[in-house]
C-alpha cells in the first residue's frame, strides 16, 4: 500500500492532464447509467447513426472538460475535481440503486427535504459505493502532484484546451445537428 501511495505521490501531471483524466473518469464511469440509457434509446430507433452514438460520450467529455477547465487554477483545481468526483459518485449510486434521474427539480427537492428523509437513503452499501467510486479516486487526485507553469503559460494552455474542446463540440454539432 505504501508503494502505491509513494508512486501516486511521485506522479507529476500538468493541470490539463489531471483535468482530462478526471473528466474521462467522470464521463465513462460515473455517467455510465446516462450513457447506457442514451445508447438503449438510440439503438431502439428504427434507424440510427452509429457515428452519432459514438459521438455522445465524446460530446459529454468535451462539455465536462470545458466546465472543469474554467475552474482549474492553482489552489482550486484539486478541491473542485475532488468535490465533483465525490458528488458524482453519490449521484451515480442513486441513479443505479433508485433509478433516479437528476434534473433541476430533483436538485431542488433534495435541498427542500428534511434531514431524516435525506438520511434514510444513507446505508452501508451507499457508503462503500461512494468510498470506492468517489473517495478512492479523490485520494488519487489529492496525491498526484501538479506541475504548474507560469501564470501566462497556464492561461494559454487552458485556453488551448477549452478552444480545442469547443472545436470538437462544434464539429459534432455541425455533423449531427439533427440528431442532437
């Protein structure tokens, strides 16, 4: 265990690398129920475009990269990524266990519910699930070292990442506009 921790602690990533790896995890693992239901819906159509189906995770990934890139600044990167992964793991559990779809109304209801109702959903299975899919990846994020560049280089790097993500989203939207 100590070797793994030392290996992680000695791993150096750029901010963009950490953001992209975390966003890939969020997209492919923590959003699996969404991708699965979307795939079932698309494949269930009389005619569907395989390339459109394949574009969906890429589109989602790029949107998540843009959102996280906006907050990826020294001192904010890790806390925001860690919080996102833990909250997403809890939502992942709720989606798998209860079939819950999270939209604006669901978030509003969560804030309006009382403590007893909220705690009724917390159990050992939920705790282990969030530990495995949220806390452990969050610890990995926390242990990895970020190699920061000078401020202007970081800004330029982040702008390139966001711009390239916008270009990919634009290409997907222009090709599959009618499908989305």
